[in-house]
C-alpha cells in the first residue's frame, strides 16, 4: 500500500504498479513469502488483472477467488477456483483441507474485512510503498473498530519500501 494508505489507484491499478522498479513476482520478497503459502485467497478485482500478467504470480498454489459469478475461461488454466459460496464457507473448506502452509489473503478491503469479521486473520504483513497516491482504494475503509496489533518484524527494501509484519493482539 502507499504511504497514504491506498492499495490501488482510482482506476483500480494495484499500488505496486506505481513503483518504477517493480517486477511482478519478484519485488519485495514475493518469492520468499510465496514459498511459505499453500493457498491464496483474493477477490475478483485483485484476481482479474493477474490473468493478463506476463507470468502467473502464484504457480503451484491453490488460488481461491471470492466472487458471485463464474470466472473467465482462461482462469481454469491457472487452476483458479471460484469461491461463490462466500467467505465463511471458503474458510471452513480451507481449514478442513489441512494445507501444508499458510493461506495468503491478498487484495482489497472487502476481502480483508470479510475475513477479519470471521476472526480468521492472525497476521498482517504489509508492504508500505514510498509513494503518495493521493487518492484511490484505501486498505481499510473508515468506520471500522480498532484492532490492536503487535509488531513482529520489519524489513526495509533498497527503494525505501518497508515490510511490516504484525500479529493481531487478542
């Protein structure tokens, strides 16, 4: 997200794409982080731009897309699954699957808020980009209740981006 809290520009482009040296699937420790994840959950708004990427960002991962509609035909080639029965049912299915690794909750505020409401987020790892977008899609919309966090770790990247790793205080 940008320093001013936006995960996407007003036209829906991910904030990461505003960084001049960003390389999808490589920048900001993506490969290292992805290696510890067995599955990915995201909303359709986050998923669809990845279909046009030169390289699929989640090779070998179970990709679950929260959506109320069928996914485009080309998503089947990537093994993406449309989770049309909602966040609670998806969470139940993922817990029952006994995955060998974490589940990355990727994407926008609606997806994150849905899993937060279910009490299903135990860590929050953010990359804060050294850019002010000024407008766009905020990571957390106003009006939410406070959620105390405890900083576990931080890392600074050469371009000034900062990774912050928090656990939720319960």
